[in-house]
């Protein structure tokens, strides 16, 4: 059975020598193998040899390369079908028929709610009315609560978005709708009159100097 090697770096060899000399002279009998290991470990700045081994093991775990995390797959076909439920301004024109598509569409409504802020029911209604074009913001509000995306107080007066990381499909859908919304944004027209540069009148030629 192979032994595990434990390398030790001695920051101060003189201090180690003094520690060993003091410990050895204080003993009546020679130290055992384990006792000598503890003496060396204490001279290197550890409590004992077990502390040294535990420190080395922790360092090896921290230096080990983390295992690669596989990216969550994205169902682009499902995203494409859900995007058809939204118009060019990222407003939900119709409610999806399938449950999985409904939940995916709700993530856009979740993303449109302000984070870490309590909202009254009228405030939530105003946001959801602007997001749906089929005239049933109450359905969206109820589904957000039922799916655990929004918390609601027992008296149904206060709402708060549940902060969580959207799944890969939802993150992709949100990115698509944000891009669609930016593409449809109308540039702001200024009411200020256009700037017209004013030309200074030409300076008359200087008259010749009289002799």
C-alpha cells in the first residue's frame, strides 16, 4: 500500500530547530514516531500532524478543477411557437393553448414586473394590461401566482415578484421579446426647431491709408 507524501515548507528553520531542541530536552524518553511528526508539524506552524494533513487535503480540494457544468438545453421550437402569441411590440396577443407554452409565456410577464418591490393590485393590473392584448389580465395575474412566480398577501392587496433564475427556455424567450421591443421602439421626436446657423455680414474692405 502506497503512502501519501506530505511536503512541508518551513518558513523559519531557526525557529524549528529551537522548538525541536526545547521539546526534546524536556522529555525523559525519545519521542515516538507520531510524537516526532507532531513536533515537526508544530514547528511548521500547525497544531499537530493531523492538522497538517487536513490542511493539505483541503488545499488539494480547492485547487482541483471544477467539473464542467453542462448547459441547460433550449427548446427552440417551443420558443418559436410561444413567440407567435406575441405581436411586434412584445404584447401577448393570445393565450397559448398548451400548459407548457402558457408557463413559458408567463416568464415575459414575470420579467416585466419590478424586482424586489411590493406592488398594489392596481399597479400589477396596470403592468399586465399593457402586456396582454386579449383582454384578460386577471388570468395572467392568477397564473403568475399559481405557478409561484409572484407572491400575494393573504388579503390579495400586495404582490411581489419571486426572485429566481429563469430556466434556459424562459431566458431565451425574454431575450427575443426584449429585442423585438427595442426594434419597434419609435425614435423620440424633438419639439425644438431645427438649428439654423446665422451668417455674419461680410466685413467691408479696409480703405487705403492716406499718404
